[in-house]
């Protein structure tokens, strides 16, 4: 039992939906320690939620429960899930939201939420985050048996989002922007090999050297850096690269390393 529960939603904070979810958790498990990862995701942006979970959840204590609710299909035939992946527990809809944490996980354990005895007695068909996922998250955080939430399901049966992978491009790799953070940094799916020191990054007609940090460039300069996630980012020192390039997810970025001498 870790007591920790994180929350990731697209609910915002203006309407009390997050507060209601927290109230259900604390009513079932008053000792729970709640951490907000984000409630400001764009409405229905499952891909952004998947990316956020992949970036943030590995840094929590083992078996932290991560409640993730970006659920445009709430009330439909889509399943609810609880799963153990990478040493962390996750609860939420089976709509691809866990794609980012499933990819690196070895043999995740996945269960459909069918034990109604763990849900709230009255379940709204349009608020499973409060009435289904929250009480299950509380149950798991206080040490409940993952197998008790419902039948085990094959990991291969889970909905997964299409995840673009870098492809070879001559002497480099062609990738794309997969996330835009609140600073306007364009985070790609490209990783720079540690042994390579002389590289360039091509984006939107610009050819950039790889900087060590944002401050290595002049204010307002467009730069490429290896961000805290270990992936290449396009940034502007002191401003927004997304605004500068009028770009977002899907923008092509090419990473090039020099060919070795014969």
C-alpha cells in the first residue's frame, strides 16, 4: 500500500468535477495522498493524456495508483480497466489512454472493471470518473487485490493509439512533434544517441545545432535541445516555438548525425 493516487483528466477546475472525484476517493480512503498531474488537457485529447502518463508516472513510488480520465466514450461499450505496468497501477477507460505506459512495459497485467461491488451504488452513465474509476482507485491504493476488480484480459486486446516511430532518412532519422508543452516547446519522438556530439536538427526550413540547454542561445533564438524526457525538443529561448513556427503535433523534424569517415 502506497497511499498515493495521481489524477489526470480533461475536466478543468471550474466546475467541481475534480473535487467530486477527490471526494469519492477520500470518503473511501481518507489516508489517500492525492497528486494532480493535470486537469487542463484539451477536451477528449486521449493522445495527450497518454503522452503525459508516459512522461510523468515513472517517477512515482512503485504501485502508485494513476487515475486517468479523458473519456469521450463514457457510457458506451468501451471497457473500464485497471492494470499493472512498469511497476505502477493505472485505472481508467480502455480507449488508448494507456498506450504510452504499455509500450515499454513487460507483460502488463490487465483487468476489466466488472466488479460493481467496488463502484459507487449509484452510477451515472456520464461520470464514470467519479462513480467507477475513483472508488476502484481508492480500493487499490489502500492495498486491494488487483484481481478483484474483474476478469483478467489479454494485453493485446487493449485499445492502443497509433504511435509514430522515427524512420530512416539518409544519414539521419525523420520524426515528428508528439507534444507541445505550456512553454510552446515542441517535443519530438526523436532521441539523440549519447555518443554523438556533432549533430543537426532540421525543422520547418531551419537547420539547428543541438544545444545543451535553453540559455546557450541568444534570447529569441530558435534552438534544438535534449529535453528532460530525453527526447529532442524545438524551443525558442524566452518564447514559444509553437507560435514562432505556427506548428504543433505532427510537424516533421529530422535529426542528422555526420557519417563516419571511411
